[in-house]
C-alpha cells in the first residue's frame, strides 16, 4: 500500500509548496533507494555507501548552509522534514546526514575561517569529503566537560593526544571535527585522514544502528597544522551548539521512525484475521492505534513549532531538549507497541519494526540521553542544576 504519511491534524496545510515538494522528493528517494536494500545492509552491519552521491545530488547535506558554500539555504522546517523522511528509512541513514550537516558543516560554517569554509563546505555538501564529530570519550559521555583529549601549541601548529569513542562515520571520514582542551579550554580542530598518529578503528558487535559506521578515534602525538584549528570555537559551548542542531534533526527523524511503525501496524492489523475478524476490530488494538496516533501528532506539533522558533531566532537549546527527549521516548514506545501488534511476525526482517526498535535504543542514548534532557529541562524550570 502506498505510504501517504501520517497527518491527523492537517499539518500539510501549514507547510509551503516548496517544503512539501522537498519532503516528497526525499520520501520517494527513501521508497525507491533505501527501503528495498536496508534490511540487508543492517544484517551485514554495513552502511550503504553507494547511496551517498544521490543524497548529495538531492541536497541533503548542509541544506540550511548558504548557497555560496554549497548548501541550499533552506529553512529549518525543510531540514526537519528531510530528517523525518530519512529516518523513516533507517536511523543510520539519518545519522549519516545529521553528522555531515549538523556536526561537521555547521561547526565549520559557524566557527571556521573563511578559508576553511571555502575549502571544506562545498566538498562536504557534494559528499566528495565525509566528516565525523568527536566529542565523546571512553570516560566522558554525558559529561563532556571532563574530556582529557588535549592539544598543545608547538611551532606551526598543535600536537593532539587522546581518544574519542562511539564516533559515527569515524572510520570512513576524510575529516574529523575533534574537540580537545587547549590550555584547559575546549577548542575545535580539523583532523584529516592520513595524519600521522591518527587511527579510527571501527566498533564491532553493535545490535543497534547496524547500518551505520561507528568508530573509535585515537590521537597519538598528531601534529595538526595551525590552519586546522577552528579559530572561532570557544569553550564547551561550541560543541554544545552543534549538538543543538543535531538534536533538532533527531526530534523530526524519530517522528518519521514512529510514523513508519504506526503505518505498518495499522496496515497489518486491518488485514490480519483472528477469531473471524481483523485484529483491528478489537478494542485493545484500537486503543493502541489511538495512543500511537495521538503521540505522533503531538510530536509533529512540537517539531513544527520548533522549526519556526529556530527560523525566527527565538529557539533556546532547552526547547530542542524537550522535543528530542519526548520524541525519542514516544518513538521507542510506538515501535514496541507496533511490534506487539504484529505478533510473531513483528520479529521478522520482512517488516521494518524490529530494526527501528533496535535503532531507537541508540538514538535515545546519543545526542544526550533521555535522563540528560530531563535534567536540562529540570534546570530550566527550577534554576537548579541536578547534574552533580
Ligand atoms: P554548561 O555549563 O551547562 O554549558 C556550557 C556553556 O554552553 C551553553 N550551552 C549550550 N549552548 C548551546 N546549545 C546547548 N545545547 C547548550 N548547553 C549548554 C551554556 O549556556 C554555557 O554557556 P556559557 O556562555 O555560560 O559558557 O555545561 P555543562 O558542562 O554543565 O554540561 C551540561 C550538559 C550536561 C547539559 C551537557 O554537557 C550535555 O548536553 N551533555 C550530553 C552530552 C551529549 O549530548 N553528547 C553528544 C555527543 S555527539 C553525538 O552523540 C552524536 S550522535 C550523531 C549521530 O550519529 O546522529
Ligand atoms: P554515560 O554518560 O556513562 O551514562 C550512562 C547512564 O547514566 C545513562 O543512562 C545516563 O543517562 C546516566 N547518567 C549519566 N549521568 C547522569 C546524571 N548526572 N544524572 C542521571 N543520570 C545520569 N558521540 C560523539 O561524540 N560523536 C558521535 O558521532 C557519536 N555517535 C554515536 C553513535 C552511537 C551508535 C552511539 C550509541 C553513541 C554515539 N555517540 C557519539 C556517543 C553518545 O553521545 C554517548 O553515548 C552519550 O552521550 C552517553 O554517554 P555514555 O554512553 O558515556 O553514557
């Protein structure tokens, strides 16, 4: 059955023709290029690299970056809709786009020199170069301020020592945006593939986000040239600003994941017969569908308003935390309920639900865990930090 999206509150009436056209183009791309292949890549624990040039051609990398640097200069609602459609395909595909756009192009655009912007951004938009973002360390995940990776000033540049962990695209990246302490203050560095003393081994054994490359980054006396420091980065606030961008994309992305699980459960329940009737006719299943649709609609409304707040420059990071926290939680619940509604068939790879259910475990964890976003909101409400 043709997928038509989920739009109970007629939000389509609020999107512009351009926003809808771009969303539909990405939806078609997902239907034609991702859904037919993704289970295989997921099972083989590989990222489908061959789709990246097509994604670049569609303008899916850095879509909000101005055209003079290779982006499309689109608004944040459109960026969100792109992420919604990509994650309906798979969280690993959305992750690839999130990292390239929000965690690599955004920091170069925001904290980079004019030379860095001109050199890197068009290549990243065209996917001639792939990037990754290294903040998390083996001993510092939720609390990146404790990071021990450090840079020391030497003649002509900086020497970098330390390690990062759980880095999306690390092994396949041409350039890593790495956050390290220089004289005790966090700064961003562009570490290029092939730099002596830089290794990026792939993390094996993941049971979630399998169609995505995850890596460790190791820096052993890496000499980083002077021109590769991000000159306008300043303190932990700089990487946290990047996280706000990526968290926004995740809020939309997981809504797409939830829409796909809901749609699959709805179609299945209408056709599956038990006790002489479709299982959709039983009250308990109708309640499940009603709750799923309500939660999707609430998530869509959060996303819609959040996009406007960003475009109107009224967004605070706490607004994004609320949407990331809520939407990951409801997506996880919806994927789990959808799995139940398919009975035994729910565990088969013939349906996308089990893959989404496994993926959401990563998505709920990265970019700030559910608990971190709860505490961010708690601090905003009370003025009291409960992190320590
Ligand atoms: P804190 O003192 O609160 O803040 C330091 C400065 O930063 C400002 N700030 C933010 N600015 C922009 N966006 C945000 N989200 C911000 N959060 C804080 C803050 O106002 C302050 O500014 P200033 O001017 O006063 O200096 O810092 P803290 O050390 O107490 O940390 C707070 C905490 C715990 C919320 C933060 O560390 C945090 O968010 N932790 C979670 C870590 C996290 O999310 N890691 C994600 C790693 S990247 C990743 O997962 C990529 S997955 C990609 C994929 O595959 O899709
Ligand atoms: P911890 O910080 O050790 O937390 C463990 C548990 O304790 C969590 O439940 C947490 O909520 C809880 N906890 C911690 N502190 C508190 C507290 N103060 N109060 C209450 N509860 C608390 N990072 C990058 O930098 N770049 C990437 O590209 C990237 N990609 C990733 C891809 C995947 C597939 C995954 C799984 C992770 C990725 N990450 C990346 C790392 C991710 O951001 C971290 O895993 C996340 O921030 C949590 O850190 P942690 O795993 O060390 O958990």
